[in-house]
C-alpha cells in the first residue's frame, strides 16, 4: 500500500530544502546504496544530526553544488537538485541494471501510472538481458571479432612455411575441399586452424570473403597459393600409393602441385554426410535425443541460409557432404548428462560453399547429375526449400530422391517413422518444404520458426484447454522468457558450466519471437 500523502506545508519545506539547506546524505555511512537513497529521496520527517525527528538540521553543513541529474557515477557527497532530476531524461528499460541509481529509477517509475506500466518495464528489461546474454554466448562460440581481425592481419602474406602441420592426413573431406589441421604461433600461443585445399578452382572466393560473421557460416582469415608440402598427400592422388621416403625428387614434385589454400579458424572433424552415415544405431537406440539433435542441426542450416539471403548470396550445393561439423569449445549445460554419454553432443554446422544470386549459377554435383535434364532445368530447384526438405529425410535415414520428392514419379512422399515427439513435426515440415507447387511451400524463414517451435514450444497441449489466441501466446512468450532467465541464473549459481550452442539458439528464439509469428507457425504445424 502507498504511504499516506504528506501535509502540504511539510511537502513545500521538503521541496525547498535542496535550495536552502545541506544535503541529506547519511554521515558516516560508507554504503553507496544508502547514500544514493537519502540523496535522491527527501524524507517525510526531517531529523536532527543525532537522529531525533523534528526540526531541520543546522545550516553549517556542506552547501549544495551545481545542479545536475543523478547518474551512476554520482558521488555520495555530491547533492542533486530536485528540479534537475525532473528535467533529466528517464532511462529506457534496456539501459536499466541492478546497479541503476535510485534517482534514475525513480524518474522512470514516476512516469508509470499503473501496474501494467511497471510490467512493461520488467518485460523490456528481460528482453534486453536476453539480447546481452545471446551476444556473450556468441562471442564465446566464435571468439571476439577484434581478435579475428588481428589474426587476419597477422596471416597476410604467410604461406606453408609459417604454419606447422599437425596431421599429414586430412581431418575432413567435403564435396569440394580437403581440410588439414595446422598450427600457428600467435601471442605466445599455438593456435589450431584448418587449411582448406579446394578440389577445383575457387571462383567464388571473393563472395565468401565478403560475408559477415555468422555462427553457421565458414569464416576465412587467410589465403595463399603454394606447393603442397611434401608430407601432405591428397587422398586419391598418385602420391598416396607411394609413401616411401626414398621417392625421387621429380616424382614428389609432380604429385605436389601448386594449389590455392584457404585458412579458417574453425576446424571441421566430419561432414553431415559422415555423421548421418555413422548414426544409424544412435537413431534406433535413442530416437528422442537423436531427432532433437536433427532439429538443432536443421535449425543451424536455416539460420545460415537466412544470413546468406540478406547478403544476396546463395548456398552453392546444399547437400550433407558440403555441410561441415565443428566441435564446440567446451560441453555446455545441455550436454552434460545422458546426451554426452551417448555421444550426442551438438556440433556447430557450417555452410562452406557459396555463389552470387545475381549470377544465377550453381555448381554441378553428383546429386544434380543424377536428375534428368528436365528436372535440372527447372528454376524451382534453384531454391533452397526443397533441398532442406531433402536434408530432413537424409538425416532421418529415409531414402529419397529429389525427383520423387517433388512428385514427378510419385504422388506420395516416403513415410517417416514415428519414433519420438519430433517425428510428426519433422514429417510435416518436410511435406511443406517439398510441396509440388513452389508458391505453396514454406520459406526458409518459416521453416526456421517451425523448427524452433518443435524444439522449445509451444506444444499442442497448450491449446488443449484454452483456445489459441494472441493473448495466450503473448503470455506464454513472456512467462517462458522469464523462466529462461531464471534458468541462466540458477545454472550460473550452481556452477553447472557455461552456456553453449543450444543455449544460444534458444536465446535467439526467445529474444525475437512474437505472438503473431507463433500464431502463424502453430497453424501450419498443428493444423
């Protein structure tokens, strides 16, 4: 309950005190929060210096200084005029923190006329906090941007001689390149990078170099052209058949041509195709964990494709063998229990080949060569949506060809077995992405939203007892956002570990989602 209003006479004296008397800072109190309260809020009952209520304190104390608004750096002994506080702009919810001075907080609270206004401020603070947490987790996953720029400058002009080869065999082979682990000394630290050796001339290198940083896009921090070192042999090359150290020098040079080399800070350990091939048993024994992992991998694909579209760039060949998997720095909260013991830790997924959309060209692959001429000529196949639909089937170990998926040889898509709570939603999403009519397919942005709903809700049971309305969905978002922040606080206090990739993906969802988006997505998913 609010305190009773002050008598008019006492209120006038309190308002005149800053102009005539000393500050009301508590003498001898070293706590800054106590001083800020007493300086910013005039007391209703003036006290003597000895603490007894009654009259105004004597005027031999410190005089009032220049008028200025109260800030976080306000000194305990630096008084503030009431009129200046009234004229100062109030902080926005995004600027508020637990350490915000009560003078500033009071300005904001005076503008709020109802509990609903206070609720709006709290929701704004939560959204701002979630955005800050998301940015910090992303920096942990990718490293500070300034450091990447320093590495790029340090690697300029460097070749194989400046790198130490850590493994003679490729750590990963994608559809368009080999990757070797190399070391580089930087600031008294041995850093591990990936040396990417393209299988063909990389005509789109300029496109990749101009892309902005994104968690699902491969970054380049160096490039050069040089002979392949003698200790490295490309798989399938003539030199692989002859590993004898007594080879003649001319033969060795012939098998180590001059090649273009790209340096990336992310070191892939396998492709998505390798992962799918080796995960049949995991899918059978732990279908729930595996299919959740499939949703998270597909979500990264969609987010990467969205980023490329903003840059007017397309994915060169969206197939499992060209999608790279990179281990995250350390096990996060979500992977410290059963999932870690099953080998289901979530890796970062990277898109690594690109083309300019305005060029209207795509690189030819073995998959595309399998299509008929008529299918390959269709403009709808240039879109990413059918290819993402194909990825769903491939990750779930269901055989399908793109020709059949688009209905040219069959009117029905293959069945996806219902093994977990994610199976039905993934089947629904694949159907929407592979619709025969391109105008009726869901977009990559809508596919990303559907995957987010499959992972973090709202699930269909939310609407079992309540009619789906915008009000219900808005309330759900607000409650879930608050609970997510509480989860961060509880895990941090319990020293569970640091947030990881899945937590970052979850933050991205709840800091951007609206009730209108949820209404449309749940209509498409659950209807």
